[in-house]
C-alpha cells in the first residue's frame, strides 16, 4: 500500500492540477482531512511541537518526537502524508539516517530545510541559514538515503528573508540537481515572488499558505486556483487546523463557563462534535469488527 501511495503522490505533484495539502498534527486532524476528501496531508512539525509539547516551533522538538507522531498518523491514514523533517537534526550524516527513518515509517516523503539548527518557524524573526554547499550536501544525502525512488525529497530554503530571491532560486535549483523532487521557498512576500520562483526553477514548487483563511505578515493569501494558474505544484496550510483547534477549544470552554455561571443546563451542540461523530473519526466500527472477528466463545 505504501508504494502505491508514494506513486500516486508523486504523480499528483507532477500533474498540472495543484495539490492541496492541509497541515495535520494529530489523529483528529488527520482523520478529518481524510474524511473531507483531501488527497494528501502535510504533517506540520510546528503542529506536533505545539500540540504534543506545548512549545512553539523553536527547534525544541527532536527526531523521535516527530517520527513517533508521524508513524502513528501513517497507521491511521489511507491518504499520502508528507513529513516535515526540519533540518534533518544535524549534519548530512544525520539527514541520511533521518530520511531512512521516515521512509521506513511509511511516509510518502520528507522535507529538509536549510536553516541553522536549532531552527525556528520560517515566519519568525531571528532565523539563519547554513552555507550553500552544506545545504546542497544535505539534500544529496537525503536523496541518496531513500531506497524507494518514489519517496519524495522536499527541499526548503529560508534564504529569501536573509539573502533575497535570487539566492533562494539558486539554492532551489541546486537542491533539485542534488535530487530534490519538490522545492519550497518559505515566507515569500508577494505573488510576483512566487511567479519568479516558478519561472526560474524546474521542479514542482510548493507554497506555504499558513492559515489559508487568515492573513499573516509574510506571504499574502492567494487562492489555490490562482496558484495553479501561475504554475504552483502544491500548496500547504500548516496553520489552518492548529489555529482552528485553538479557536474551537476556546469557544467550547467559553460555553462551559457560561453554563456554569448561569447555574442552569445550557445546550450548545454547535460547539462540540457528537459522541457518534467522534467514534466515526476514530475507527470505532473497525475496532468492533476486529473484536467480533477474533471473539472466542466461553
């Protein structure tokens, strides 16, 4: 099944239609993305750090934190999941073993970025990138590490904010030559920047649209249809479901506090999923089916 998912994922990246990937970070987000018909998901490293550790995307999360969560999400998913492997957790040798680990875990691909470690969210101040040659070497190690040629190496550069668009393009082209299948320049500031990258690179370009439905101070909101028209291959929304989860939980707790203060029973079904909806998302029928299949008499 994993090999088929990888082939399908790679084909979707190479197709003229843009591939839309919401960011996932836990069982609920992965199940909902799949249930709502999205064709692939991007496992957000920031989302894992924030939800599992309660800490910002600031280089605190290690390989095992990331890998263990990614492995669990693969186990419950029937759609391709692209991993966020941060900087590879060290030098080129570490990258080699990181890619091997994510491939063995069943991911369809893994992203390696060129930030200095400890890294931080690409939309935060204070980030830095490693030298050009070292960054290329790490992508070469990533490409060499995979045993399945359909395992997608996604290469990200954060150099735009530090050295400008020409340096970012130079890095992306070098990454592609080193073996990257999908390229990504984070925190571009305009549609014109995106168009320039598309026009001056040869591999499918991924764009980060953050929340997707809420503006940030960096990359402006652009519709998926418009990005498809200008040649973008894939778009990720790594902040959409983390932001949605925070709002949803806050509103549910506001409702509870209102009910407590009123000293009465208040129904607010619009704020919470039903028990049945939760069971549906968490494979209850599958589990009860297994129970019945392997039940013993007496």
